[in-house]
């Protein structure tokens, strides 16, 4: 469905995307993950024909995006990092405007009704976009990407700037859309791709450093188990005790509370899970555990594990 070969982009002297190759099959949901400045937006913009590239090749369903941009673009619905919304149009007017702009051929009324329905925008259709919450603006942006009835959807940082509830809603919508679309989603948040993608591409400083199934990344992340633990006991002694426990890779003191309890972050060595060990050992010491909570692996952990 999407084929990228040796894609490279220089902005003047600055190398932003460095010889990237990958392909995405029909129906796949692929996460494009990397820290800020890694080259995600640049790649998304080249993939969607919004930006030319310095060298390489990029084709959509066999159609070269530079040679045949309008035909290739017809297959793609794109939600850029900042969706181009017109704040003085209502939701419905905006979707009608895009419909006309893209010269859609489906029944105008039925098609737009259906999109409004799928995106849960029924109550917002007569409201001015400028007056909608950020979460609803993002839904209108996604609705706009759906108007041309594309097979492929490309989302650039779709949840940036949203509150936690809106993030969950947008992720659920993307998951629903993944049933009948090929999707590429760029993000700098690891749990985001873990939540919605089958496969993860990791980009760092313009280079593709990993192309893995999500389950493999999850395994990798769980091999570097981390948790926080709150312990009632003498802070210094507890800290030394934790650090000396076999299987502890790193122990960090986080905070202490008025009742004399201290909070630590424990990172286990590969293959170790210290939760049980510490439960028994601290009970023996008579230093009660008040709380223990697993912390998901960070993007940094996965980077370190992958680049080792
Ligand atoms: P990401 O989306 O992963 O945050 P970008 O693709 O936006 O990364 O940027 C990749 C690199 O290219 C960054 O170092 C950024 O500063 C640089 N860059 C992006 N756009 C431009 C531009 N228009 N001119 C010059 N440098 C740019």
C-alpha cells in the first residue's frame, strides 16, 4: 500500500530524514515513533505529497507521489499536526467545503451525515469550529481527512495538546477507523502506539532505528520492569537496602512524606521482577510497603534496549 525507499530530506544543510525505507501493507496500523525533532512530521509531509524530498522514492498503491501527486493524494486522508480548520465555518459547512474542494462523487448529504455520525459530531454540526473544544476540533480535523473516502489515513501527533479524556476518545476513534483503513500515526508517546498500532517504526535523528511488531516492543519494555514503591522506614537505610538487592539495576529516591514514608523508583535488571522479593524482604525488616505501582517503560528505555 505504501512504499518508501531511501527517502532523504535536507532543509538547506540540515539533514532531517536520512535514507529511510519501509513499506506498509493494506490494513496495517503502523506507529511512527520518535522524540521531538526526529523527523516524523517531515516524513509524514513527504508521504502525503505536501513536501518534496531530496532523494528517494515514495509511492502509494503503486502511484509515485511526485510523478502523480493528485492521484496519489486521492488515496490519502491526512491530519497534519496543526489541522487547517476554518474557525468561522460550522462543522457541516467545513465538511461540505472539503467535499467540494476534493471533488467527491459520493452522495454529498449521505456521505457527510455518515462522517458526522462516525465521528460523534452530531451535536456540533451547526456550531462554529472556532467555538469547539480542542478535542472536538481534532475530531473535525479527522472528519475532514475522511471526506475523500481514502483507503489510507495518516495522523501526525493526533493527541497533542488534548486532555486525558479527549486522548482516550481520539485513540478509540482511531482504533475504530483501523477496521477498514490502513493507518500511519506519528507520535512521541510510547503508550499511544502500544494502544493502537500493530507495528512500530522508531525514528531517531532522521534514521529508522527499529521496525518491530508492537508485541516485541512490549516484551522489550517489560524486560526493563520499573515500579515505584513507598516504604515506611529509615530513609537512608532503606535506600541502601534497595540498592543492594540482587536484581536492582537502579534505585532512585523520589520523595518523602510527613509520616516518615519514602517513595523510591526501582528499575529491575533484565529478567528480574523484584516485587515479590521486596515484599518478603521488607516484611522481614519490618519496614512496611504502603504502596507499589508499576511504571510503564519509557520511550528512553526502549531506545536504550534497542540500540544496545
Ligand atoms: P518531528 O516531527 O519528529 O518533531 P520534524 O520532522 O518536525 O521532527 O523535524 C526534523 C528536523 O528538521 C528537526 O531538527 C527540525 O528542527 C528540522 N526542520 C523541520 N522543519 C524545518 C524547516 N522548514 N526548515 C529547517 N529545518 C526544519
